[in-house]
């Protein structure tokens, strides 16, 4: 991001008079331009399919009733996540669209042998084009998101890569291979359609430093225990909501984050439906984690070359926010008895095709040390009220963070963030 481009953007925004609609974050955090607007009343098409060699090709294992439930849950979820800016305006469950013989789509046959790529057909593409033809519609124009639901292959080969329950392609389409994918899987894939990458985590293997030292780090690609872009079922993280424009960056926004300075901080839990005012923010510094460490791996554990990113050139942001609502199970999102202070790291990385971007975020384990703890749950990684953590910067300074208090009525958190050894 250059100061010039930021200033130019501010000028344009200022000329429009009172602005409405979602906030647009600075270029380094903005989503790709071809993504759905953050305040859209979205339309989703659930495209059910069968294979012509199914025992009964008129039947999808995805019942209309089950998928209607997913649509309703997604509507509730997006309304809460976006503070009412986004909702599901319309969703439709398709009749069963019959695809060709499942063998034509299999990556491996029933014996596990790889099928020849020549002649192999693309499931998403076939499903959408067949539906368009059979129904005389243009689904890509009518809907913002098309979710393709497939049966198990009757010939028992594998239709998807190992350990893949679903995946998204680009800004609009996704495909689901599980028997009964829950709404959380859809919120993950639609999150990719929004432009989000996976929500990583970093934990120490054995040591007790935050962030863990390079030799002691375990990164997990789906590690964030809160965000559906990790393995969470709660809110999108504060960084994801900021990137969506659901949270702004100045007090003129209904809810906003800001660059924080060490001291006594007060902000509201960001995941409340009525969150307003300051809902978190970030401290800048070099926390010693380079984005190049976040590297996708294939099934053999080899690095995927296209995911390798250069050394972080600029200051990282340590994002602080408070999670105050529990797992979003079946449409319910109850307040937590014990709110949790969580931390994420993001850093700007050079992009081969453009300016530096902060596309990756990493959930930080604020409570390292000891092997007994699983570090799998939010409450095992974030701080409860009264707990503290010491975060070491690359230059050796130590930032002490304490979750000092939380008011259950106003949902306001008090956090102390001071450099150890400095005067209060
Ligand atoms: Zn994913």
C-alpha cells in the first residue's frame, strides 16, 4: 500500500458526500475486486446432482428438506456476521440434475488407481452447464453463489482429492462431497468465494514463548479455532470482518478497529450482533513470524511451490479481539459465560502480481507451555479474564498482555498491553 493510493481513495470517498454501504479497507487488506459486495442481499443456488449410473438417477442423497435448513442457517449466520449488512435474499434447491457416468469424473478408480486425465470431465462445470440446459436458465447470472452437491460415485472411485470435503473455485462456485454437509462447510466455501484464505494457527511444540521460536513452531492451515475459515464454527475473525468491510477503521464507522498503542485498552466484543464503537484493533511490530512459513503442502508433505511467499518486509499487526459468543450450533449463538481474548498476526507480503498484500492471518496461541493441554479449543488458546501472556517481539522486547476485565452487560473488555519493565 502506498500513502498516495490511500490518499486518493480518501479523496474519492470524500467527494461522494455522506457514504453508505460497507467500509472499504486499505488496498493491502481489500478483497479481490471480483468478489461479492459486502452488503449484498445474496442469492444462493444449491444444485443437486445424480450420476446416470446411479441405482436410481432420479435421487440425490441431499434432501430438499436438509438443504432448505442449510439455506435458513446461512441466512441467520450472514446477518449476524455482517451486522445486518448481508443477508440471503433468496436460495433455491434444484431438482436432481443427472450427470454422466461417474467413471468420467473419478480421479482414482475403486482400486485406488489413478484414472487417465484425458477424457476426465469437470464435475462443477458439467453440473452447471447441464442444469442450465435442462432448466433453460443462466444460473451464473441469476445467483451470486452456486453450490454443487454430488452423490457418492456408484463405481466407488474417488471424485475428489484425499481429505477434501468441499472446495471453492473463484468468486462464485463451490462443490460438496460429504453425505450431509453442514452449514459450517458452506460458510467456509462461501468464505473462499468472498476472497478469504484459510485461517492458520501457530502453536509451540513444547516451549513457552509467544510467538514460539522458529524451531518450536507448528503451523496448522485450518488451525484457527474460531473462524469457519479455520476449523471454528463461531464468527469470522475480526480480520476477516474488517476485510469484508463489516468493520471500519475510524470512529465515524458504526463499529471500527484502530491501531492501538500500548497502555490500557477498552473495546467491545466484536462478535455481538449489536457491536458498536471500538471493537478491537492491532499493535504494530515485528513479531518474528514470516509469512513464508505458511506454505501449503500436498499429500506427501511436499511444499506447493505456488504458495511460497517471500520474507515479510514490513511490520506485522498483532490483532486483539474478544470472543463473547459460543459455538454457533444449529442457528443458536449464545453468549459465553467466560469471554476470551484472542490474538491474530498478519503481515504484508510482496505479491508476484501486484503490491504487497496481507492475505494470511495466523491465530496465535496466547497460552503456550505444557503438553497436557490440547490447544484445540478457543478457551485453550485465548486468555480468560484475569489471565496474561507475554509476547516477545523480534527485537527482544516483551509485550505483556492482560485481559483485565469484561462487563457482561455492556460487553466491554479492558485489556492492559504494556512493555515489560516500562512504567505504567
Ligand atoms: Zn478451504
